[in-house]
């Protein structure tokens, strides 16, 4: 999968391209907005990692130009400007996700993964969400596995629903805080971990344990364990 | 403005001239009105007097209505008695010929009229006439020489000029005096402002010699200065705390990176180094957030917030976190109260406070979250039975980087309560820490929306 990395800081750019390379991506590196526009003209990319503050043309302008030319791939925007307002501006300009520097490489990869998949057709929302034989019933906040049913509280239910929608993909804590809780701040306690452990305990009552914890990065719901 | 211009004593400026002219014009207008009213009254009295004299001269005799001869006789009788008078009586026969009276005047129209005649044969005079047509066609006329009105009019230009000039002078003088007195009172304020601009933040405006609005203004400025001094001091405090809080993890980081480490320990060392980085990042994230809220740059979506549902949601989220720390969270009474606010900020405010229970109280602590309508406020209470805070510490911990003495493990950014307080202020509410004997009582009051109004 070709990914365009637009980043003027050589150390960060090296780090990103090296990391994406080992994960099987084919990253291409440019250091300015102008070069990025030239690159998307030459070939199609499945995704783009775009720094917001670039010499010359800014990341926001790059998004606008690519959008106007209908050459905008799925984008994760990187920025040292981390306020909620900056984030909203980035998303409004056409970025699919926004990550404040400094960031964790796993976080970047997980988000890049999520946005490149998002470009593919999205499964219908909650109604009848199912992975293997694990099924969700939104009307009663209950989860079914084989012939057993348990009810979850609202948080556990949304947490499981989100993991099921992203089945077999890494979902980081940051992503869960944003999409399940809608929190724009960083809690200092282990909100995600504690709620996740409750959810896993409930799922074990059902005899189903599909969630893996990837230490330091996040969670994956394995679809093969829902059969 | 240059320094010398600033130091020069300020003159009354355009204000004196504007005020003087306005005062003079007002006096002028008043003079004109007085004159017009007086003239109107005099004219009315002349007309009334004319009517009285007509009635007197045409009064009936014992045998019936007065004949022409009676009237003529009365005129001549009057002329004998009075040689000089401001009135003249004239009698014209039906053909308009003057048969009695001494005035060279053509017969005027019946009724009131203004007439001009030759007085003493030398110069034309003006007068007011009342002519009465008698049944036989003869005309009886009374003329009043309007000297009073004429002299009044002649007086007008000089009176007006005198009023205007004196009012202008009085106005200017009053303004200049007023400006001088004002300037003298403002001089102290100016001196204090200059001193503060030079960096002396402790300087205040002496208000003991001032009165009225000047005293009120000086007090108000002094209050502003108190607040500003507090803010500047807080800022200084903040900067030095920030430097300290950043240097600590940076020093540890450098220590880790420069230490001689065996190959086997490298992985562990890198993990510790990453933790130190994470704590620096945590501080910066919190700082950014605090600045965002305090300066109002947070993109806020202010709307009606159903507090009960939101608190239930937060309790559901935080209950496992608190339980994992060996503590307990209980929901107290939750009344259905709504406030105007930003949902994200509200969530952060309550989560921060509950995280403090996790971070700063020992296992076994029980916390209670409750919500009630207290008058016009929504009162959110978070009470715990932990170690609490000493009297003097309760205000201090609300400041950035200030921690309670008990919190030996320095987890978190040290900015949690400062952020909480900024969020409370953003919502025009109040935050109070009190003794729960034992434990800590946190009270947040936010302006509640009235019950009856449906959500907008």
C-alpha cells in the first residue's frame, strides 16, 4: 500500500517511513506541500501522513488543493498545534484524522490503518452488528454469543460495538477515548483499561474472549475467536 | 504621545469652548423665549385695556344707548382734562370724516389693527387701534401708542448680546475651573499610572483626598490593580513552577540516558526514558488545555446540558477506575437540573475531580457524587472520606502546579484542579473545597436553567 509522507523534519520523517516500511507499507517521502502535490499528480496513494506546519504551503492549503483537484487520499494530519480548535480546523479542511505531536508510532499506524479502511465501503451502523457468532442488540444493550445473552452497561456496549466495527484492527486508547467517550481531553487515569477489563470479564461470562491487549498500544478484537 | 507631552499638565482643551458655547446658546434661547412671552403678554394687556375704554366711552346714557353727540362730547370732555396721554380717542362719521379727536389717521378697519400715524407731526409712530362700527355707520376708535412694546423691541439686540457674551464668559470660566479641579484630582491617578508603567506594581492611587466619583473611580482602579498584581504574581509563580516541573523529568531523563547501562538493561532504560517523556508531554497537554480554556480559545459548543444524564454517564465510566484503585464511587441524589454549558468541558471537570479521588486518596475511600437544584444554581457535590486537605491548602491546590502536602507520589500534571477551576469560571460558576470531616467536600455551583423553559 503506497503512503505519501509529507514531513519537513528529517528525523521524524525517517522514523515514520522506516516504521511504515517494516509494516509492509510502501512509503514515499516528500518535504514540502509543493512536492506533495507533484507526487499525487504522478501516482495514486492509498493514504497520506501530512504535517500541518510545512515550509511554504501549509498542510491546510495542501488539503484544499488536493481536494480541489480530486486527488485527496485518506489523510492523517500531524501537528504540533494540538488544541481542540486546531484539530477541528484540520478535520474541516479534509483530513480524516488528526494527531498531535509528539505521538506514538503505533498510534499513527493504527489511525492510518483506520482511515485507509474507511475509504472502503463502511458497514451499516449498529443495527444487527455481528462478528462471527457474537451479536449485538442495540435496543436492549445486550450481547449474544451462541445461545447465551448478557446485558452490558452503555459504556461497555459502545466499547464493544466500536471494537466489533474495527474487528481485527488495532484500536488505540486515544481512538477509543475519542470515539466511544467523545473526550477531547487526556484523562490521567486508566479510564479505557478499567472499562475494558470490565467488558472482558462480562464477555468471559459468555464464554467468548475475543479481545487482545497489545501492550502499550491498544486493543484488537479477533474475529476468528468469535466463531 | 511623547513623554514630555504626557507630563505636561493637561489644559481644559476643546471641552471649555464647547461647553461655554453650549451654555451661551442655551441662555440665548432662554432670553428669546422670555422676550417673546413678555411681548405676547404686553400685547394682550393693551388689547384688554382698549376694550375697557371702548366700553367706557360707548356706555349708554340714562335715556337709552349713547348717541354720536354723547360720544363726541365724552371725547371732548376727556381732551380737556388730559393734554398728554398714551391713548387717543377718535370719532369718524358714516362718510369716514374725522369729527372728534386729535390724530392724523385714516379710519381703520373695524376690530383690532396695528396703525401708523404721525405723532406730534414729526415722526411716524406705531400704535394699536380698536375700531367699533356704530349702528348708524359712524366709527369709534381708541388708539394706544405702543411705546412700551416698541421700547421692549428696541432693547432686544443689546439684551441678547449681553446675555450671550456673559453666558459665554461664565460657561468658559466654569469649564476652565472645572477642568482645573478635575485635572488636579486626576494628577494623582496619572502619577500612579506612570509609576505602574515603570514597573512598580505595588503603587496605588491615594483616595483619601478624593471625593464623589473621583474616589469611586480611584477605588475601582485600585481594585483592578490588586487583581492585576495578583495575576502577574500568579504568572511569575506559574512560570517558576513550570520550569521546576519540567526540569525534574528532564533531569531524570538525562540521568537515564547518560548512565552507564549494561546491554541487558537497555530495554528497561528505554521504557523509563519514555515514561519521563510521557510525563513532560502530559504537562504540556494540560498546559495547552488550560490556556485554551482560560483564554476562551476552546471551540465551545454551548448548549443545554442535562446534568443528571451526564453525571450518570461519567459515573458509569469512572466507577471501574475508582474500584480498580480500591476505592468506591456511590451516586447520591441526582435531581434533574439543566445548565447552559460545553459538554466536553463539563465532562473533563467532573472526570478531573473523580480522578483526584483515584490519585490522592488511599484504598478504601468512598466518594459520593450528587446533584441538586439549590435556588438558582445547580449544585454538584463530590464528597469523600479520604484524608482531605488542611485548611490552608484548600485554596492553594487550585493554583497551577500546587499539590496537596499528602500527595507524595507526584502523579498527574499538577494542573487538574487549575483546569477544573478554569472550566467552572468558563461556566460562570463557583468552586469550593471544604472539610467533609473526615475527607474533602467539593462543591460546584453553576447557574441553572429554569425548569419550565423547554430545551432550546
